[in-house]
């Protein structure tokens, strides 16, 4: 078991009277361990190891005491029920709050590991459009033997070039925002897409969706980072 997991279990079950639990159950009791998993949202094996450790310490203490005192008849051992697991703590409500807080933090951490869907969709659209516009004007300029057509295509490509370059830069920033999960890259990508629209307004509809998705991704990453800091 990792040290962090052990400390988390210690914090969650700090108010539980394990001495009383020891007198009422057996080691590796399935029902009790499943209840611990339900409360802590930690893996079954870690909960079982933690419970064995706690009860083992109490068993060692009882063995030492029995060496100094006459052995008393053993109490009837039974598995504790779901509702009885925390009955000996005066901070049951506090433990429930800790449980909910841990659950919320774990969900937030899980979200932070996932790729932002808005930024991913924006990156895919931006990549497809960047490839399309480069290939289109390359073929238009170099794919014809007619001099006048090639000249016209070259002039058109020169007019669209600033829009093309800004779109490619925006797509690169968008890519960084997706995989580094940095909100400022998302904001920079959104701004670059806006500049691309201004460079050639006639093609605004090719990048407007990416712009909106990048702004949404920027807001989402900001909220996620704020929740992690809390």
C-alpha cells in the first residue's frame, strides 16, 4: 500500500474505534471491507490491508495484556453491519463530510487527467482545415500548366497567406492546449483564430467554430485548475 493511500485511510477513519471493531468481527470480513470501500472509494485490497494492520496492532496489544492477566472468556465475534461500522464515533457527520470531500477531489483529479473535449474537437477541425487550405493553394499554383491560371492562383494565395499562417499557428497553440492542458494556450489559440478571421474575413466560417470551442476550453480549464487548488 502506498503511503499516501494509508494516510488518506487514516484521515477518513480517524474517529473509528477499531478496538471495539476488533471484538466484534473477524479479520478480512468481506462485509466490513466492502463498507470501507464504499465510504472511502479506495481499492478493496488497500482497505483490507489497512484493516488487517489496525486489527493486527490491537491483537498484539491484547496478547501482551493477556500475558499479564488471566485469560478471560472470548466475546462472541460477529461481522458488524453497515450501519454499525461508525456507531462508536462522535464525529460521524464529520467523517461523512470528509468522505464527500475526498470523493469530490478524486473526481476533480480524474477530470484533470482527461483531454478537454472542446479543445480536442477544435484541434481536429483546425488541423483538417489547415491541411485542406495548404493543399488547395499548392495544387492551384503548381498543379496547372496554364501560366495565367498559375498567376491568378499565386495572387490569390498571396492574399490568403496571412490567414493561412495565422490558422496554422492557432492550430499549433490549440494542440499545446489539448495535451499540456494549459488554459493560456487555449486563450492564445482562440485569439490566433480571431486574427485569422480578420486577415481574410471571407473565410471566417472555416475557423469560427474553432474559436468558440477554444474559448469554452479556456473557461473549463480555468474552473478545473481553480477546483484543484481548493
